[in-house]
C-alpha cells in the first residue's frame, strides 16, 4: 500500500517505524525541519514505554533524562507525596527526531486535503494531533490551553516532579525535571489562570528561558472524536482523542493507538471497535472532569464512575509510573 502519514509528532513518527517494508510510506510535516519541535513536558512511564519503543527498533533507556522517586501534589492546604514507580522525563524531541531522520519526510508541507497532492496514496493517516486537519471537525471538543518554558538555572527549587492542580480540575501547573539544572515548567488550564505564574517562577529562581512553547491539548476522548475515518483518511493519536483527560498524558496512548491501527490496517471497523474499547476509561475520566468544570459534580452520583477510575489507575501502576492510593485519589477528586 502507498501510505501518507500527515504529521510527525509522536504518533506519526512512531507509525513510520511500525509499518512494514511492504508498504511505501511518506510523511508530510507542516513545519520546516528547523522549526519542528515536540511541544510537551516529556513525562512518561519508563517500564511501560520501553517495550513500545523497542517495537520501533529504539532503546528508550538511551533517552531518559530524569528518573522520578516521588511526585508532590500541591492541594493548597496539603502536600501529597505520590510514590513514583517508573515516571521519568526523556528527550522526546531527540527520540522522535531519530525515528524520522532516515525516513522520507516532506518538511514544510501543510496538508489541507487528502485528494489534491496526496491523490496517489491509498491511505492517508491524519496524525496531526490537535489540528485534526483531514478529519471532520468535532461537535464536542474540550481543549486545554497550555504554556511551557524549558528553563535552566543553578537555583531550581525542586529535585523531582511537582504539580499544582487548579480548582475544579480545569488543569494544573507542573515542574518536570530534565536533569543538569534544567526543567520544564508549565501550566495548562481551561480558564487560562496561569498567566504570569511562569514568568514569576523564572524571575524568582533566576532562570534562563531556553525555550517558550505552548499549544492546547485535546482532552476529548475517542468516544467523542468520531469519525475516525473520512474516505481514505484514517485518524491516529491526539487527532482522535487519545489523551488521558485528567493528566493530559498522550505519549503512550498515541503509540498504543498506532499499534491498534497497524494491527488492523485492512479492517477499519475493527480498528474503530478496538480504539473505543481500549480507551473506554478515558470517557469516564472525561465525564468526571466535565462535571467538575460545569459545576455539576456530586460525589454520590459520580461514585461508580470514580471507583472505576480509581481501580483502573490503582491496577495500572506500571502503565502510569506512579502509585495510586485511595486516600490520595479521594482528596484529589473531592477537594478540587
Ligand atoms: C504543553 C504540553 C505538555 C504535555 N506533556 C505531556 C507529558 O509530559 N506526557 C505525555 O504523555 N503527554 C504530554 N502531552 C500530550 C502529548 O504531547 C500529546 O498528546 C502527543 O504528543 C500527541 O501526539 P500526536 O502525534 O498525536 O500529535 P502532535 O505531537 O501534536 O503532532 C502533530 C504533528 O502534526 C503536524 N501537523 C499538524 N497539522 C498538520 C498539517 N495539516 N499538515 C502537516 N503536518 C501537520 C504538527 O506540526 C505536529 O508535528 C503534553 C501536551 C502539551 C501541549
């Protein structure tokens, strides 16, 4: 098959390495190679992602920057200390670039439709993330604006992960260490209430800002991101909502989504079914987040949903690289 992969974020780059050589694959990326960047905090679970990355022929451990021991969650009146079981930061930019550097990539090619320049391709993959450039617009779509600085300083105040959720779970402020006196400091919030916070941090800790970046994150789950297809276009990754809503975590889910696509390349209906099944819990998390945002949250009414989410997180320690304890979970969902 002749396949065009539109977008070289984590989903597109991973897909380029997961398709077998029987296919003829070319990528189209709207940014020039010089201006292309993986906007992200680069946090993920090492024990879980390692195998996914290996499937693409790369060694994840070669890209690790910081191995976390604990994550502080600042609730305002209390600081929770979450034990970490594999949460790390890694050089996502270098790994993603390594995944595409020997591939055929048309840099600076913004694709707007599948039939013009791409008419010779049998399949066109929409891996354009938030843009969802080739699939129909969504009726319901929650995207969280975010801003992030990569900073460098001798006076950085923390030596491990720390997050500060905003009221009503509309987002959170984060500090993710990158090793060597550098870190990602960022914030994503539906209400944009982080403005000024990052600059205040930079000033207070005498930081050099290595890079300023930002883009909204889609937290709408796959269930509300249909259709996944349009003619010969097939969506993968954040374009079809594979981001864990409460955390804004989309690296591993995008790769998992790619693997579902590769396993079902000739069977769209089965791909659709497996994506919906695999990411079903994301809909529960989304319902919870939405009820908080809209001021409809009632503990007793949400209890079955919350227990489902808690049990999922608790039983997936390795997947998320952190331990989910009932007392922490209860405090986070009820106090915010
Ligand atoms: C600030 C921030 C911090 C985050 N932190 C984390 C984190 O720590 N851990 C985690 O797991 N997740 C994190 N996420 C989420 C995660 O980064 C994304 O969900 C994931 O990168 C989605 O991958 P993707 O390949 O689907 O899309 P993207 O990574 O967005 O890639 C899409 C690509 O398509 C290109 N493109 C778009 N439109 C077109 C077009 N029309 N033609 C050609 N090219 C196009 C873009 O330039 C881009 O290169 C974060 C997100 C943000 C914004």
